[in-house]
């Protein structure tokens, strides 16, 4: 019997900040609107994009996954990314 592993699709969002720099937000999970986590993810994404768009610093690439690690409970983060750890790095 083969084990089915669902892979999470992610996307990259690119935009220009109010200072004219190109900004990328990586690892944004793609979710259906009927997913119970959809609203939470969109709110967190909006927070990160607003923060990135208003900062005038050289950083131009942001990881949404890392942002969620810092701003959500671990259980919520795992629900969103459905991370499965492999035993013995296999």
C-alpha cells in the first residue's frame, strides 16, 4: 500500500513598494476560499505586504513561511503548511 502525500502549492507575490523597489514575498500557500484557514492566511499576508511596502530598507525578499513561524502559534503554522517531518532525515 502506497502512502499518498499531499503537497502544498505555494506562490510568489511580486510588487513595487511605495519607494519604488521591487519586493517579493515567497512561499505563500495557495488555498481555496472555503478553507477555514483562508481568512487567517490572507490577514497575515496583508500584514506582511503592508509592512514590506512601507519600509525603506534594502531587504527585498520576504518569506511568508518564516513570517508565520514568528507570528502564529506553532499548531496553526503546522495546520497551514501541513508539515510532516521525515524520520532520520529519510
